[in-house]
């Protein structure tokens, strides 16, 4: 761990199928942007893609974040064996995803499958989906268990959370906040736009998920602080 003058050198990464950035102490070997690395997270090996190989962060901030990032260590840059394993894993997940879609259609369930993940540690498939209301997916689970003969887990997520899987750029030209720095995604009220004197044109304040943009909420505090300063 490189620490000096109250600063720590970190590497920011994206774990596979998790588009939130994570920060890990910089290893004693070189890593470069977009390279694939193998990370030990509390004894569990995970694959991650390097975003920024050199992030300088205040140690006080890092100590606050460590609880979220757990005990993680970059072990090595991925080798040919790792890349081959990942290719097979992604093909397996694509196949399971198509199978689940067919079962959903067969059972005529009002849900939209957005992502499929194979959990190697717990030996289970996790299927993420969106829906306009609660869905009784018990028959779907039974169907999938009979097909895959393994544990099945289904997670219903909102439109905002779904965008974390898809990614993309916002109208500002930067990566979507939900895939960048937001830890928790909260609902946004139209009053946040009104208070900041922003246009109420839906096209201008709606994000890629079809909901009001997350920045309307977290930028509101900045707007309020500036208002207070101007009044003094």
C-alpha cells in the first residue's frame, strides 16, 4: 500500500457485471487502463477491468470508503487461462439468459429480463429483471430449476438500477452517475428541478432510464448552498 503525505495511491476498477467503480490499493506491479485483473475480495477471486491505474486519494476519505470496498487486493494481470475461462463463462450466461427468456414467454409473465449472472461461489444463477408491478415468479423458478438443476435466484430491480447493467453516457457527456460514483440510487422528485429553476421539459430532465435524472437530487444541495452564500 502506497501512503505518503496523507495520500494513498489506489487503482479504480469495475468488477465484472457491476458498473460501479471500486477502489483498491495499488499493487507493486504495473497495471494499465482497460486491462483485466484478478482481485482477491475477502478470499473470493473476482475479475475486474482497470479504469484508472493511479488514483490519489486522501487517506481519511479512503478509510471511510474501505468498509464498502471490503478487503480487496489485486493479485495479478489476467492471463490467457483467465481470458479463456471468462469467454466460456459469458457464453454460459448468454445461453442461460436465452433459456430464461423462453420460459418467461411460455409462462406469459409480465417481466423483462435484463441480466444473467452465474455465481461460481454459491453455484447458482441470478436473473435480474424489471417489471411494472410485483411478479409471482414461483412457476418460473420451478421451471428453471428443472432445466439447470441448480439454485436459482430472481431479483426485481427498478429502472434506475437496471441502467447500471447497460451503462452509457448522460446528456452531459460523462458516464451515467449510477454507473460512476453513486453508491445508492434514490427516487427524484420533480420539485428538485423546480427549486433549481430548471426547465420542466421532460426531454431535458429525464435520464436514460426514463426517470428524472439522478443529478437533480444530489446537485440540489449545491444549489442551496450557493443560494445561501448569495444571500449573505
